[in-house]
C-alpha cells in the first residue's frame, strides 16, 4: 500500500466523521470535510483533478455552513428569540451531554432554551412556542448542512473513482 492510498483512506474516514459531525455536534463537521478535501488534493495523488474536487467540495461545504447559519438566524429573528436563550440552550446542552448519554445534548439544549424563554417571557405557552420554533430552525439548519456535506463527500467519492480509473 503506497502513501497516496493511505492518504485516500484516511481522508475518506475523516470525511465520513465530518458528515456525521454535521448531525452530531460533538464531532467535527463541515470544517473537517474541507480540511480532508484539501489534504487529499495535496497528498492524494490525483493531480489537477484533486484540486477540482477540493474546489467543488469546498463550495458545497461553505454553502452548507452559510445556509445553516442564515436559515437558523433568520428563523430566530422572526420569532424574536435572543442569542441569550440560544446560549443558555448550548450551555445546558453541553452539561446534558455528560449527564445523559446519547441524547443529553438535545435534551439539555431544549431544556435550557425553554428555561431561558420562560424567564424572558414569563409565559410558559409563549416560551414553549418560541422554543419549538428555535428547535425547528436549528433542525432545518442541520438538515441543510448535512445535505451539502453529503454532496461534498459525493464529490470526493467521484474524484477518487476518476483518479483510480484514469491513473
């Protein structure tokens, strides 16, 4: 097994972790995919094709990150949810991750968001509505980023296949 094959295998594994990381926040996500595409372009032995794969894949990664941020931010503004509530959700999500295995991050985030919104609005029904909207917005952002990360990974798979067939 030569060095280029090893680089290709390691980049493939890192891309797989990156795609999973767009859904599971404790894993590195889109940034890991972009770095893996760069590593493969440099050391994967695909030549100019590796750089084309890097450029196209990076465009998907950046579009996913931007779309996730814009869609989530827009929905949060529509429902007048302050950053403070999202921050409280994130903090309790991290705490929940250590207290409740597997689902603690989601439970902690939802609980922290709801608690912060109850304190802010002083109305449980309004807080529940705004928290549900924030969770939907976050889910939509994750879904879009995941889809574009899958497109970046698919671009890499096609690039590997083309490099293997042509060389």
